[in-house]
């Protein structure tokens, strides 16, 4: 089965991801209630579908929990990003945006509709993208110079599977969703990828090096990062 998205009537969209690093079948439910099935190359399509069917009750339970945690949009909703203030207001057209200096005003026709949520998420993603390009590369450079690391290129992406990555050629990719994290966790992720420029695994040596750069807080900060989602809301 190639990587693809299939819509199931009972649980909605399911992304099938054939992962070279996977050693077993794994199902995860994202904050938007979509489902990701990760599986090794040696697993057949029949086995994947059977595993998904057996896990349906668990998936639906996790989707209910995800729905309960979703942010409720109402007129007057406000949130502060790193460099902007985002407001929701009633308007005739959902998704219309008015930018006034650092204020981003999003107009919504029906606050209860799924279209409203999708529009807000798309606009927030664009806000995060602008801020990520503005803030992350210079901070990465600053931390690299401070701790004696070097890297080649840095790219900003909207990745749903991880916060960052470092290639074999020391090109670093960063997730624009990092913009919703506290500053100390952003620094932790940047340092995590910088350590990967020298150590390409998560061995004890890697964690020792990361501890040196984070004042012996590497594993504590790693646990804090896990509380956040790479999805917009």
C-alpha cells in the first residue's frame, strides 16, 4: 500500500504512512481527529487494514477526547502569538482577514461551522510561517555560535510528524508550528537539531551533549515538548 489518505465512514480520514524506521504497526489520533497509521515495509495491506479494523473502538474513543480538547471559537476570541494579536469578529465572509500593524482580524460568518475552524487554522498557519521565517533562522545561528556548532542550510516547513530534523549533510528543517511553543522549548528544539549535526542518533552520547547545551535539562525539556501538538490548534 503506497502512502495515501483514505476516508472511512466510521472514523474519517486515515493517512497510511509506510515508514522505513517503523518496526511495528502504530496508530495515532491527531488533535483534528484525523488518524495516522504508520507501518513497516514488510507489512501487507491486508494486515494494515485488519489492524485498523481491530482498533476502531480505541480510535473513536481517542477522537472523542480530541474533540473535547478543541478550542471553541466565539466572537471576541483572542490569542497572542510571538509578534501578533489575533482576533475573531463576526463578518459576512468567513476567512476574510484585516491586518492592522501587528493585529490580525479574522472575520467569521458562522462560528459553529467546520469551515470557520479550517479558515482560522489556515490563517494561523500563515501567521506562524511569517514569524518562523523571521525568528527561527537568526536564533538558530545565535545558538550555533554560542555552543560551537555548524550547519549548512535551514528551511521552514509545516510538518505534522516532528518539530525539526537534521539531514546527513547538516541541513536543518524546522517546523513553523514551533511558534506556539514557549521560548525555552523553541531553544531546546533548535539545540536538539544542532547536536544532531555532530551525533546522528539518540544515543547516551547525544543526550550528554544536549545536556551540556541545556544546563542538564535535556530530558525534562523533551518531556515538556511532548505536551504540545504539531497541529495548528
